[in-house]
């Protein structure tokens, strides 16, 4: 008799789905053998790898399967393992790879205590253990996945956006990750930062092709959103000033964090719309020169913090 196993929706969502053809081929192979050759990996009787094999076995009485138990210290460690395991697949799309790296980074940060957004212990001090750990985690994942720290950070924003879109438009996650729709990375990431009432509309726009967007909003929507990008930086501080005197340094840091992320999105929008800024050396040199102002400012802050 086959063992009854639990399926955790979050665990399963970290496993890129098979195409119809791949699923059919897997089922044919299993039925031909009469059993599932590869063991189904479990943790506390919950599947962490082998969801499709399990479903095929349960749908075909008489097909047996084996299990292999993994031991994790926490749910986040299990999520990290799932992401790392799936990243070993050879047929991942660029979107699936980015999503998995982003989810792995999120899980491993939580393994070390998360970002403490709700605690009154935030700090910009480079010696803060949590900030140092987060940086070390990002650097390690970048090295192991042959990417960069910037890529890992953007992957987290992308993963958040994909999940936010899935919450309001079930099924769109798989469509995005297999490349059925190919919106800009910043458009996906923006959904997680949008207000709940705007998320569904933004998620639906991810399904639009470039021609659809050109016909519908070439002059209106893109201009409006770009202006919003600029305004968000100003609004973050203006809204803070309007609040009562109970506003704390922690609240200020939250607003600053949002402003920095908006600035990054604005920069990415310019680069995406004007690719010569990075492909032509003369423009790239000027771009780097401009961004040096931010780098100099950070160095100045680091000096003040010592």
C-alpha cells in the first residue's frame, strides 16, 4: 500500500511545473515500469520533491513509490533546500531561475531572523549583525548561483511581485515563469509595492503584449507611471512630515527604504528604455559618473557612523 503524504501549497509552488508533454512522458515512464523509480523526498511526511510522481502514483492504483526522509531545522530551511534543488534542473527558464533565487534568498534571510521590519531595533549601522548576515547571505547565494549581489536582490523583488500577482490572478505565476508573458522585471516587481486595490489591474497588464501596450497606452500610461515613479520619492518624505509627532526613526527608515527602491526602479526604467546608456561606452561612463554621487553619499554616511 502506498503511503499517504501531505502536499504543502507553498512547497509545491517552489517547484516549476512540468509542461503537458513532460507530465505525459513522466506518466508513461512510470506506468511502463509499474513503479516510481526515484524516491519521493519528504520532511515530516510532507513532500519537498516529487509532487508530480506522487500524483501519478496516487492516480494509478498499484503503482508503488518509495520515500526518502530529509531533516530540516525549520520550514525556511526546507524552502531553501527546495529552491536549491530546483535550481539544479537544466531546463529552467530565466524567469524560473530568478524566481527560485529570490525565494531562496528570502527563505535564508528568515533562517537568520528575517529583516525585523516590525521590531524597533532597525539600524543603518554596518556592524548590525542582521545587516551583516543579510549581506553575507546575498553574497554567498550570488557566488553559488554565478550571478551578482544585485541580481539576487532584484530576484527577491521579482519573486515578491510574482507572488503578489498570483494572489489576485491565480494561475498567472506559472504563465509568467514559463515565459508565456514577458513583461519587464520592474513591472512585475511593482505589483508587490502597489496598494491592494491596484494590484489586480497591474497584474492584468502583465498579460499585455508590447503591441497591446503601444496601442493602449503609449502616450498616456507609460508617461503617467513614469511620473509616479518620480513622485513616489518626493511623496515618501512628504507623507512622513504630515504625520503626527509619534513618527519614529524606524518609520523614517521605512520611508527611506521605499524611496531607494523607487530610485532603483526609475534607473532601471531609463536603462530599459534607453539601452545605449549601458551598451555604448561614452554613455555608460557618464551614467557611472552620475551614480558616483550616491556612492559618495554612502561613503560619507559610513564615515559618520564610525
